[in-house]
C-alpha cells in the first residue's frame, strides 16, 4: 500500500451513469497519487463505458478476484469483478438483474471494509426501482439504510457536504407526513450528536450547529405548529447542557445563508428536502435548456463503523451510455473518502 488508502468504488446501477463516471474519475492521474482505487463491479460493463466515453486507447481494465492481488497503477483500472451480470443490460432501463448486481456490489464493499481490506467505500448511484426489482428494496429504502443494517448500526444519518456547507438530517427517505412524526426530542438529540461526530471527522472538535425549525418561522412560539416548541426546543436545551454549541430551533429559511457564510459549521435539517434543496442549489448547475452541466457535492453516512462517501446525484438514465456525464461528484467523493481514511488509518 505504501501508506496509501485503498478506496473501494462500487459501480452502482449498471444501466446508469455510475460505470461511466467511475471510469472518467480513474482517468485522472491525481487520483492515483492520493489513493489506491478499485472498482467493485463488472469488468465488461466498465469496458463498455470506456468505449462509450471515447477514452484513451491506452487505458486497460484488469479483473481481480482478491484485493491483495491488485497492482495499483495509473492507466490500469482494477476491477474486483463479481461476474454477476448475466444479461446484456440496456442503458437507462430498470432490470431485476441490474438491481440485484448493484446491491451485491454494496454488500461486497461493506464486507471488505469491515475486514479492513479496503479503507473506505465510495458509491456510485443506484436506481430505487431496480433495487426493488432486484430484491434489495424490499428491505432497504436505499444505500444509507442498507449500510446501517449491514454494519449493525442503530444511530445513523446522512451528511450532505458541498465544501464547508454541511447538512445532516433527522429523517431522510420517508414520506413527509411520516417525517413530521419522526421529529421527536430523542431523535433530534441523536441527530445533533451525530452532527458533532460528522464535524469531528473533519477536524472541527467543537462545531457551531444550527438546528432548523420544522414549521414556518420555527413555529412562531407554537402558533404555527407545536413540534418546534414541544420537541425541538427541549432537545436543543438538553444538548446545550451536554456542552454542545447548538442554536435553535431557527427559522429554516434563514439558516442556509448563515451556514454558507461560515457562521455555522453544520446544520441539522428535519427532513429530506429541507436539507437537500439548499445543498443541491449550490452544487448542481444547469443550462437554459434544463441540461445538467456540472455537479459537485457528496453524501457521507454518519454513525456507521466504516467510511462511506457517495455522489450527490442519481443514475441520470437520460445521459447513460452517451459519454456525457460529469465525474466531478465522484471525484469529490474519492478525495473526501481518502482524506477521512488517511486520518483514520494512517495518522494515528
């Protein structure tokens, strides 16, 4: 290893842009200067993505059965080939075999990370529909829930990060009516504590935390809903007693500019869209025709015993197989995963 972290990159849904962005990321020599990357996926799909992307002829793909046998070097994409795609999967189409394979890549990566054969996981996007068809979606709503279950983690959350703009969530993949019910004192306390842990991963020992209100104007003293005054405020007061530097509940529409300015180190959102919308507003760029031209930002799972960083976008079926997908988010993910892995494994 020569002091470099091994980063396992799951290929994601084979019918999406995951294989393409993995290939494009590993065309970047700087990635090999900071870490030892390996794709966990299917060799033939990776080769297909190289052709579709018109990438250098000098780039080779080598299949391996074991991490220990890999010769990490720029110009040679190492694939831990699970050989689990038996069909000719078309781009942009949800299939049972594609969804099953995507779940198996995650499962393999988690096992390798728990065994410390890799130091961190970077995940390309999956399709929720294909995941369902492949059998994984029956038990798991998505990546985060699967990772938590496979690592036997009970207290976990999703961290979105775009540079120093960091957001964690009280709940994520649930209907809005259910998300409201999940805003309880105990879960809010738990999430604020996970926010502290998230910042400490980045070397911020005593972060300044913003706790968003659930209702408009943070409930306006109970006039616009009872959750802020009955659940969130007592949670914030308890966290302050524990020495956590947290403010709230704050009107959510005023939190984001203060987080962007650096006044806060991290914000706690109460539900999926409350945290995702401002983060994607910063990280996603579209042209006037509605075409996505660039994506930055990552998703980190907090509260599990392994390092997992993901792209902050989906499978983009409309771009799959066309060679036009931006790899910036997965490059960001690899860099952050490497930083966290180096801190955990090589700086003690």
